[in-house]
């Protein structure tokens, strides 16, 4: 049977209230008594009741983290940054995976609020009907967005400069002689797709190259979508000489499609991704890609959220935009 505060009080010969104050480091208890009670609690194997404590302190020492795709190595690295920063501050993390489903996201937001987490870190996939996010943002539950900004929702966020990242890709490809460059994106309503497509178009314009709608394909962020869209693009005549995929998982699908069509990468086709997830650096893949500071994104988000939890709501929301870096590997080449 678990040891209770009443058990400790009985053995120490003091009141229940005195034990409670001593274990919670309240100033009403003198230092000698506090040390004796804390030592006795340790000897008796006392384990604090987190639920009971949260009812008293109004803190659960938990954070909620909602991500869209646990199978994409980008998000586990973000989650690692969140978890380690949270652990250092004494918080645990509930991880929720929406699988890019809006309804799941809404349910997880409601569930985390019901569970009384102290704050929520959200990589949102919701397209329309932002009522739930707006509700959370305006409630007493601190919220920070990662990897995405939602207009008209006033909250903290930590994101990457997607437009700049895409511009770096396109400048690299164009300077290496490519003119027929295709773009494969994910969900059309997600900012990562919109902003990376924006950078793609901007650089075409900067080099006086036309934007060709037939070379732009959108779908999901899954490998299968990259594969199918790449097959269609590579069967065009003339086919593109380079493909810019909006994430590395899509790029993996592009590489598979090129292999199935017996095209050499590099040689017949240049491929560039976005994210720099671990497989991108493998010798067999050697994918040129845009590196995002994934761990730093999660770490910063957790620290900003915990700061707000401890200090209370802030009028000035922190807007952190991290800078990307182009990592050039074998998959892109000079013509």
C-alpha cells in the first residue's frame, strides 16, 4: 500500500498540515522540522500524488505536444528538443500524433485542455474553422505554434523562413544550368507548401523564367504522393531536369520514381528536398536539401512556453523565425 502524508504525520508525531507544508517547502515550517520530515518521507518510500498536488498548485507539470506525422523523422527531432527542454524544467510531455487529420487535431486540443496540461505546443494542420485553436489561444492554456503560423491567432510561434529556404534551392539549381525545374508540394493549405512554392516562383521570376503550371504538383506530404507526382512529371515531354520537393519524404518518393524509370540521379535528373532528415546524408541517397534547426525549434518552443506558464500571459508574443541552410550533396549537379 502506498505511503500517505497521514502515515508520515503519524510516525513523525506532527500534524498532517505540517507534513504537507514541509514537503511543499512552505515557509511556515522551520528548517530543522522540514529536513526531518523530508528525510522520513524518503525513508518510508513516499511518492507524491501528482494529481492531488496539481489540484492544490493548479499546475500539472505537463505539456501537450501535437504533431502531424510521427513517421516523418523531422518531427521526432522537434519532439526531442521539446522533451529535453521540458525535462530540465521539471515537466513531462504528452505526445499526440494527428496523421495530418484535422478532426484528430481538434480532439487532441480538447483532450489536452480537459487533462489540464499547463501549456500546448502545436504543429497545426487545420485548414478552416480555427475556433478550437482560437479558443485555446484565448483561454488560460498557454499555446505556442511551431512550423506554422495561423493568421488572426495571437500566440507565440517558432517557424523556419520557408521562402528563403526555397530561394536558396532555386538559386542553386538555376545557377547550375537548370531551367525546367518542377515543384512537388504537400497539402495546399499548409504554410510550408505555400511559402516554399512562393520562393520557387519568386526565383523563377528573378531569372526571367516562366512559371509553368504543368511543372507544379501538390498532394500530401507522404512518400507515395512524391512518387506519384514525380512519375507524372518525368513522363512529360520534355521532362524536367530538376525537381524541388517540399520535404525530404517527398524527395524520397521522387528518387524512387526516377529509379523505376531508369533515370540517373544525378545525371538525368537533379533532386532537392527540404528538412535534412537523417537519411538525406546517407551515402546511397546523398540528397541536397535545406537544413532546418529541428531540435532548436522544439527546444525554443518549450522554453518560451514554460516561461509564460511561470510568469503569466504576456502581451508581446514571441515570433521566432529560424534561418535555413542549403546542404549541397550529390543529388543536384551542374549541367
